[in-house]
């Protein structure tokens, strides 16, 4: 039906989009062209199905052109067989019908659209590559397993059609890599594929059987035949074996014929190119040395020749392969026990062309067994100082030996003791020995005597010392004796260091000693003396003497210090004198002192005034009066004063005790106790000079006082609150006592009175001034003195008995009366009543005249001064006019 309407219309339709574009002209059963209209379609003519194997029939992308333009263009589902929107299965070709109407014409115009499947199947399986040893390979089972898994897992959007693979179903090779491709095809011919590998591994080479071991044969041995060797492979079974032989020389020159290697090689290879090779090396060697005979061992005298012409050569030389042999020898000389003896190790060597050699040793001993000869010295007697003089005692002469031109001389002395060290007999064994120890001996008798005494080379020195501090005459004397007065003696046989020295009081056999001082019979200044004989004795009793004198001098007088001070005292009651203790001064003497150690200790309990509060009251001062000290002792060195507190309250900073000596001299502070009611001690040093001043009166006073803190209650001092609290004072010192000192005193220049022993003494001192003089004389007469004054005052008044009282009656008419007043009846006095003293001066009348002298200033004579001297007047004039 031709639709001729709307011929001028031009219509364009958009069909379903496709993957490809092309131009198609509608034809087939449709009118193409129609009676009036013709249709041109531009766009995809194939639709591709999806996962459901269908696609929707839909007019989408594409263009439809009808010419001429119709008045209407109608899609015909009835003619097409499918409505727009229908699901069209894969493999279907749909013809679209359009009815174009116009111009009174109706034409059926159409074109084809194909629904196709281009999606390949999905395998959904991962193929397993495999590697197996040749002994367990099964390729068929492997690919069948892969195919079964593929068929079980492969899918397609439409329908799976076919499964197959590329490799043959079976293989005959026993090693290598086999690649197999697996395919899946759907009904539309879409194909999916995957590759898998199957590897058969053969790493084991064949095993060779029958290969012999390496061996070594002698050049004279036959070559062994080659054996039959077979090869067996674990996969391929028996495989062929290749055999080769190589001969290699291992030496050059003449030995190449006898030294070489035969290398036999067997090789087998399986189908996988695994190769095994084994070899046998046959070493053909000339290893056997030649043989021969050597001359016998010899022992020769040192004078013999050792040449081979004398000692012999080798014989019977032979070799297993070589006839061109080399003969040589070497000598190794080993020195013997002496230069003339030796051992010659003569080694004979025979060598073939291949260096094989045989050695044999001949031993040649060279010996010296003949002793020397000599003329030996005769027996002799010599003095001890010549005992070592070979020029006097002699030695061997005319020494001869076969081989040694310098034989050695030695001696062995046997000493036979005599009466003394240097008087003895020597049995001297002379031995003359050659270098090889061969010797000849002779015994010589040498008689030694010692009849000469020592000689004094330096006489003993006189030694004079002066007494003084630190000088002990006995110590110095003993040291002088020990050094034998620095005398030196020498002896012809006895060494000086071993001479025996003895010391005797001169002219006696008494061992020397320093006698005690003989104070009444000493020479001036000599305190102690001794003349000594020093005797040096050698080892055989021969002696020599040297004499010297030791003298200890005392040239200094005793030193007096602390002489008593002048003093004024009153006479004793009822007498005209005073009994006074005369104290000693301190006397220091250089000689004859006896050193004495002293230790005095006193203890006092701490107290407070009676009725005081012990908690608030400081302790009383503690006073220690040490008696029995002072002259004639004089302190040596310092004095140690130790103050000890026992159970004392002295632990706080303000709780301590101060220590004072005499005259309030501060000595120090006692250390604190570690705790309340604790113990402590402090040691204080006092100079000897100060101590001697304090000890002058025989007593030393030490005072211990508590510290009294200012503006503090008494509890801040040391209080006696501790049970049994006490203080101990301990004096320790050394002092000298002048043993040989003589003490005398005199009063007012009177006779010197000795005092024995030396000590303070009591003496009646007369009224008036008195001079007391002390004399100290040492053992040798050195003297010192000191004086002081004691004035005895008479303060006691006389006793007077007065006359009786009188009453005087005046005469009438007078107011006074002259009467005679009587003197005292009796006057008594402790010092006595002296009569009035009358003295006239001048005594001579001529001396009473007045003399005149001219005074030029006055131009006249002027009377001279006149002096009146009264002598012999008593003292202590009675109060009144003179």
C-alpha cells in the first residue's frame, strides 16, 4: 500500500543504542522501496544480550529517514511480532515494520535488528599447575581432574555448550614441561580459555655400576684390563654407557716412562639430560728406591783418618725399573763430649731417574781414651799467709796429651784441721784432664802454720767526754769498748773482720768496766775514768795490745735556780729567834744524775655547799695538793696532767670544768662527757721549768673549777646530780736526782754546815737580818752558791714592872712640888734589856780639833766639814731620843 501523503515530511527516529553504527535500507518482504515512500535506517542493527541472555526491544539511538515525508509513520507490532519493550532472546532476528501513509499511499517499510550473545562463559575455576617427579607422574589423571573441576564450575549468561583441552590425552615423555589450554564454548560460539602447566621432573642421574676404584701400580706391574660398566636410571631404566681412556704423563725427562696416570672415564645420560660420570685413575709410579750394601760401622782413635778410602764404600747397587742410578753420601758430624771426639753419621744415598732414593747410614765413632802425662809438685810446709800461693806450693808442669794441646789443671783440697783455724794440712789432689775427660791424678801434702800475731795499724783512741744533758757516760763508754777504741789491727792470716777484740782494765785480766766516781780522789774536772787494754786475737790465739783511756769530765758547776726569796718574819714567842724551815732551790747537775719516773694520782668527790640545791648549784672547786715534790729533784722534759671525770654532769656546751695551776695559771678545759653522768678525760702538758717553780715549796696545787655561765641559772653549770660523781687528777713526769751532789749552808758567813741527805732543814734564825748561803759542790769540786735574807723582827714588847702609885701632898701655899720619879722596878724582854750606850767621837783629842782651809772665793779660811763616825752600836734602839 503506497502512502503518498506527506511526501515532503522528513522524519527521524531514535532507536535503542548499540555498539556499532552502520546504514541499512529496509527491504525483504517489506516494500523496499514502497510505492511512494522509501525508508533509510542509520544505527546499530545488532543488540547484545546481557546476563539474562535477552535484551529489550526499544527504539533508541539511531535515525530513520522516510522520503518523501509521510503524513504519518506507524510502528506495526503485529507485523513485527514483538511489541516495543519485549525481551528478545539471543539468536533472534526481529524485522521492524513501519507503515508510512501520505499522498493517498500506504507503504510498509521495514528493517532487521539481530539480538546476539557475545559474552564468553565464565570458568570460575583456578587451574592448578603441578610439578611431579618422574616416578609418580600421571598426566591423564591431572588434566581429567582439571576438566572435571572446570565443568563443575563454568557458567554462561546463555548456555554452555562445549568443554575441551589442547593437549593430547596421554604423553610418553618422562620429563619436561607440558602446557595444556582448557576451553569452554557457549551456544553463540563465545569461548573462554585458560592455560595450566604440568611439569615432570627427573633430577636423578643414572647410577653407574662396576667402576673400579683408583689404584696405584708399580712401573714394573702389568696394566689391569677395563671392566664392563652398566648404568641404570630411576625413570628411564637401563641407559647406554660411554667409555674413554686418557694417559697423562706426570713427570718429564727420563722419569716420564715410569711415572704417568691412566684415566678411564665412564659416562651415562638419561632422557632428561641427567649425566653421571665416574673415573678410575691408575697411577703408574716408580716409587721403589734402589738397593745397595754399605760398609760396616767403625770406631777409630782420634789420631786416625776418616776418609772413605779408609772406612770403605757401597756395593751391590740395583733398581726395579731404572738402570741409570746416582750414588752420593752426606756426613752429619755430631760433636762428642770433647773436641777430639765425634760421631760421623755417613749417609749413603742411591737415587733413580724418578728421584726415588734409598739411604743407609754408616756410623764412624772417633774417640780419645788416652790420658795426659805430667810432672806434679812435691810436699811442702808454708806459713798461713802463703797457703794460696801456687808459686810457692807448686803446680804441675811438662803436661803432654795425644790429641789435646791444652789439658786442664784442677785441684780438690781436703782440709785436715789443726790446732787452730790457720794451722792445718791441705791434701791437694792435682788432676790433669784432657778435653775428653781422660785424666791423671797426684796427691800433694801442704802443711800450713800460723805463728805470727796481729799488728796494730791504728792504736786505740783516747776518748774524753763532758757530762751534759742526754750524755750517759756508761753508754758512751760501752760504745767505745764495743768499737775497741776505734783501734785497727791486721793479721797475716785472719781477716780483720774476724779478729777477736777483748777489753781489760789496764794491767789486769778483768773485763773492762767504767768505775763509779771516787769523789774524794779525782783529778780536777775528772768525773769518771778508766784506762783500758784492747787486745786483738787472731784465729790461732796470737795477740796484740793497744791501750787508751776513757775520761768523763765535769767542768760545769751545778746550776741553781729558784733560790728562796728574801723574807721578813717575826721571832717566836718568848725568844729572840725564829725556827724556820730552810727550803731548797732547784739544782741541776750535769754528771751523776739518777733519772726517776713519778706518777701521782688524787681523787675527789664533787660537792656543793651544805644545804644547797644540787640541781641549781655549781659544784665546789676541787683542789689537789700534790706533796713530796720539788728539790732536790729537777724535772726532765714536760709534765703530763690528766684530769678524768667519772659520772659527771658535763655534757652541755656550758657544762665544763677549767683547770688552773698555781698563781691562777690557766691550764686548759676538760672535755665534755658524751652524755649526762658520763665519763671523759683530758691531758694537759705543763713545762718542766714551770712545774719546778710550783714544786719549789714541796707541794704543787692543781685547782679544778666549774664554768659559771653569765646570766644563767646554776643548772647550766656542772652540778653534782650524778651518783658518785668524782674527779681524778694524775701527774706523770721524769726527774733527775743529783746523786753525787754535796749540800752545805752557812748563816751570816759562819761555818758551812753539811746536810746529808739533801733535804729542806729546820734552823733557828736569830733576831735581826740574816744572810743564808747555800753551797752545792759536785763530785769533782765544781761549786755553785746562792744567798737570800731572812730578817727576824722582834715585835714582842718588853714587860715592865712599874713602881707603886704615890700620893704627894703639896706644901701650904704652893701649887707645885719637885719630886724624884723612880724608874721601873723590873724590865724583861724576849731579846733582853741593854744598858744605855754612850760613845764619844772622835776618840783622840787631836782629831777633835777644827781644821780650816783657804777659800779663794772668800779670800779667807773657812772651817772644814767634820764627820763623826760611831761604830759598834747595837741595833734595835729603845724607842726614845738618841
